[in-house]
C-alpha cells in the first residue's frame, strides 16, 4: 500500500482509537474537531485518500461505516469462551421520543471482553432517530456501563419518569440538558434540582449492530 502523509496517519489513528475506546468510529464532525478542520469536505478529502491507498473502507460515504482494514469488525473472535463476556440486553430504550424501558431480558450478546471497559455492563435496544448523527440507529444495541455520574458531553441513558432515553449529557447551571444528535430535534431539559442520581442509568461505552 502507498505511504501516508502525517495528517492521514493522524486521521487513521483517531478512527482506530475511537473504535477501541467506544466500539464505533467517529463522526465527520468529531474527526474535524480533532484535526482542527472546519469543513467536512476537508475531512472527506483525507478519508478518500485513505480509501484510495487501501487503508480504509467506507459504505455509502457514511462516517459510521468507516472500517480500517487492519481492524476486525462484526462478531469478535476469541480463542476460548473465557475471553467472551455475556452482555444482557434488558429491553428497549428510546433515541427519539422516550419509550418505556421494560426490565426484562430480550437477548444476550457474546462479545470479546477486551472490547468492553470494566464495570457492570448491560445492553439496551434503541428505537428512534435522535442520535443518528452519532451513528446510533433504531434497532442498534448500545452497551451501557452502569453508573450515576457522567462527564459533560458523554452519551448517557437517562430515566425520565418511567421512560429511558439516549442523549448527550450537558449539566448547566439551572438544568440538565439531554441533547439529541439530530439537528431537527430539540433537547430535553430537566431542572437541576429535579435531576436525581438515580435518573442516570449509565454511560454508553459501545454499540452492537446486527447485519
């Protein structure tokens, strides 16, 4: 394969790191922010070069379909069962208008435990399109690390009443803003005084999609 420029190597490293840390590739905006590139066209120029040189494949020009050719996708392979973790899928969670999340097992996913971070991990099935710009689509399984705290900008699963939803978490002075990754949708605002730790079910640490 052809050699890469320093900027192309930086893009490829960032894509690989995102997949290792989160389980899915970055968006064009995330790549641009990391690289200091304001235009998505500029990001696409680097991605096209990586494709042309044989380091990357992409489906339908979607950033979430970025696949470095030296990284494995799909069902992870492990040498033995001790390297596999069973992730329970507990029901459905809304990524659009909130949908009631029933606490019952609907599926179990076996995945290489090295792909998941430490902690108690559970899965939820997504319904809706409010997180499509983050590469989370209806029917996807999100892997969630159970915890009652989050950093600003984390993708979280939050419980609003008896309903759960996937959004980015932004604590403001007077309210908690649960921000969708869809420019056509408005955020959910909860008064800071009304937002309890039990309302935060956990943070999203990975994604699984059946093809």
